DNA sequence: CCCTCCATGTAACTGGTTACATGATTTC
DNA sequence: GAAATCATGTAACCAGTTACATGGAGGG
C-alpha cells in the first residue's frame, strides 16, 4: 500500500508513552502491536531519521557498556501535535481485509470441490490457535478485567477475540455442512 | 505489501470462468470482488502483459465499431494449472488486518478521552452502512438462499455479513458503556 | 455535438519485504 | 568461548496508488 504513512503515527504513538530505541520499536511489533500491525526494522530506522528531520522526534545517545551507543528517541511537542491531529481526523476507510483464504474461497464454486474441506480444516486450526493466543494475551495483560490506563489495548484485544471466535464458528459451520 | 502477487491469481481465477478484457477485470473490482479486494487498472494492464509473456493467458483481438480493438483475454491450460496449484497450497498466514481505526483506538488510553465517543459513533455509522450494503448484495446475488454454482461467493458474503454484524455490535456496546 | 462510458496504456512515487552487512553485549 | 540477543544501518526489489495521457463508441 502506497498510502499515508501509518507507521509514522505508530512510532509517534509509541514514543508518546516513553522513550524508545529503534530496536525497542521493532520489538513492539513482535508483541502488543504485532497483534494487528507489522513492520520491519529496515523500514523503521530510515523512518526514524525522517521523523527527526521533520522535528517530530529527537534522540539522545546512551552508552551501553564500553562502546555501544544506542539512540533513545523521544517525541517533541510538534510530534505530539501531529499525533493528536491524526487521532482527531475522521477514519472513513474500511480497509479491504486482504485475507488470502477468503480470496481462494471465492474461486471454489462447488461444495464437491475436493480442495474445500482441507482448506476449511486448515483455516479452522489456524484461527483456533490464534484465538487461544489472544485469550492468553488477554488474561496476561488484563488479569482482573479492569482496563486500567490502557482502555484502547483492552478493547482491541476484546475485538480480536470476538472476531476470531466468530471466524472459527463460521468455519466450523461450513465444515459440518460440507462433511455431512 | 511486496508479497507474492495475489492479483495474479485473481486474474487467473476470473479468466477461468470466462474471457474478459482488461477493462472487464478492472470493473470486477468495483462489484463482486471489490467487497474484499482492490486493484487499479494501472496495475492490471501491465500484469496482463506479464502473464501473457509467461504463457498463462492469451488474448484475441475483437473489433468494436470501426477502429477500436479490444483484447479479450483467456486462460491457457498452463494458467489453469498455476491457478489450481495456488488453490491447493496451504494458506498459513493470518493477515494483520490493517484497520486504521483499530490502530487509533490503541492509542486512546482512557475512557475520558474526548476523542473516543466521536470516533466510535463515526465507525458505527460506517460499519452499519457497510452491513446494509452487504445484506443488499446478498439478497440480490442469492435471492433464494441457494448458493447454486457459486458457493464461494455465497460463503464470503455470509462471512462479511457476520463480521460487520459483530463489529457494529462491539462498537455499540462500547458506546453504551462510555456514554453511560 | 457533447457527455458518459469503454478501452488501454505509461510514469512517478510511496510503502513494505527480503536480503545484505556489521559489530557490541550479555548469558551460559 | 560460543550462542543468543541487542543495536543500527543500507540496497534491491516488488506491490500498489496517483496522476498523466490518449482516443473510440454510443446515447441523447
């Protein structure tokens, strides 16, 4: 997608909470944020430089051990303004959910197609695993059902769990009908 | 996404049903397939050329009126093989659902944030509209609840309707809690 | 004759992935 | 001392968007 840099806002959003290195930001996509977005370090480092050029962030050097200097980035007030503006803007797009399985399914015209059942069971397993993972995340991050100072994260997890629950149920339903 | 060309398979899939021009394929993304995928003609035309170079499709010229020649593309048997192989392959990725609203929500930490309620109501309206549209599509395309020779399309519509139903209910639930 | 739709292309640019490349620190 | 992890970058490439560009056919 050659769209308006959304990664930019993720970085600003993360830095608005605390100071982070490029490496920390990269890591964030393996955990929390990885649940619904992805990015590689090769994309992050150049973007950090660009954001600093635009004065939305700055960095200070921190010495680790003898030689290793890491760059601790923090958001500037200009950066905070840009972030807040983005949050305030309307979000009128409903992304086209590019799910490859759904795409394949579109080209399965008949219930008799021998590919159908294997496809369905594979996806069911995947989404079941994802659901389990999400539920674990939920009980790890929000053990006492209070969303504390992290309402957004709580809601997103809740949303994802509902989505995967619905997805697996849908698949199960088709499996039942097809294999009957 | 710089991933394995999925558009390629969409084109092969569409051509496996009937002969189409580049224009027809472009149009397909405004209706049926547009429900879950998007593509521009500027991406389609060069790809058609590439697929023809790879002998997965061919074209014949058809004269319209006096001068206008349109290219009617059809799939070759090599193309059919490639399509079938793609359908047979596992689909082990769960795409990261890049939903900008979800992203924004992640950075809303408190229920007191004045941006929260407007965001929620905006999204509720959008997804409600989408749901209505999908239901219309369903009754237009499958008026008598039989999925005929188009099982895949039927299932995808069903899935999308369930997804949007779930999405709007989730939003409504948060709205109720926040505005209470 | 004008407007809409049919029809096909190219160019410039941005976003994102994969691969290349290097070196320090920590842990076992 | 070896392996895993921390830490930062660049280069090549592919996917996808926006804009540029052209012209015929059909309907009113």
